[in-house]
């Protein structure tokens, strides 16, 4: 039994790592799609990203951080003013409370700085493991797997886990990859989920990992029809944006911001 289990885990690990390699080739420009310049901005942006889009959060945080640039300024913010700024993100009253409480805790216990340890981050108001791993991986360079709805969906479709629980998914997937790959794996899988492997209509016929995916066929398998389901830079008509991202991967976040600012 142990040999059979070890063999099947090895096969799963090999296929998972091959999927990661293919996604790395497909999305060499994958990156955190929340705009930030320091750990404080990233932790606040990630807290605000619940139940809304990164594009919306980026629009709001541009205004938010211009007015409240650090934890001390945010801790002293007027709650009503904060709610007005955060309103477009949804659930703005709860988010305003969390951001105020988070900033106050940072000032009181960490001298206004965001701690760089998982065990400290998860004690902060509004911060769970997902947010903590986002901050650690992208602001501190500490490997972490970020399980959002896209990552969880694709991890199940790829056969990496059978769980719906984010913590269980995180640990199941962590067994398949080296820690050094965790942060970029998270970006690539989320990119793929947003662009190709959609929740309702995955574009199976346009998927670069179709031959490796046990869930192939859940979505549209006709290549022409599937191509019409692709989003963002992969969508028909966005060839120029894709070409730019591929040519200047080091400027991916900047190019994305520019494209989102353009009307239409």
C-alpha cells in the first residue's frame, strides 16, 4: 500500500510540476495584480480585495494611500471619511473597521511596521492565511501559497486536492512543489484561472495544459469557440498588449496599470 501510494504521489507531483512549467512559459509576466509599494500598502490592499476585483481595489487604494500613506496616518483616519473612500469595494463599513483596527494594531504593537512572520500576520484584524501568504511572498520574499477562489478551483481541477478548505488546499499543494516555487506558482495559477480556466465556462480548447489536466472537457473544447472565452491580454483583439507583456516581462505590473487606465 505504501509503495502504491508513493508511486501515485510521485506521478501526481511530476504532472503538477509539468503544469507549473507550462504555465511559467505561458505567463512569464505573472505577478501580484494588486498595486503596492511597501508591505503596509499590500496588506491593506489584500484586506480590501475580498468580494471585489483587483482593478477596483487598485483604483481605490490610489486615493486611499495618497491621503493615508502609512499605518499611523490610517489609524487616525476619520471612520466616515474612510467609508466614503472604500465604498466602491463593497462591504465598506466592515472593511473600514478592519483597516482602522489593523493600522491601530500595527502602530501599538509593531511600531507602525508590518511584521514579516506568518504567526504575527494572522493575528491582525482582517488578515487570514491567504492575506498573510500574499504579504510574505510578495513583500518579504518568504515563500507562500495563496489560496483564493481561482487557486482553489484550479487545484481541484488539476487533481492536486479534493478539498474546499483553503488551509487544507494550501498544505495539499505544498506537498507537490518545492517551497521556492510556491509564490510564483500562486501567481501563475491565479492568472490562468482569470484568463482561461473560468469558473463557469473554462476554455479547455485554448488551454496550454489541456493534455495534463484530468478535468479537460468540463468546458468548451472547440479551439475556435474556446478562444472567444479568453480574457484580458489573451482575449481576441488584445494581441498588442500580450506582445508588450511578453517583450517586457520586468515591466508587467506597470504595463497592466497603463492598460487599465486607458478608457475602453
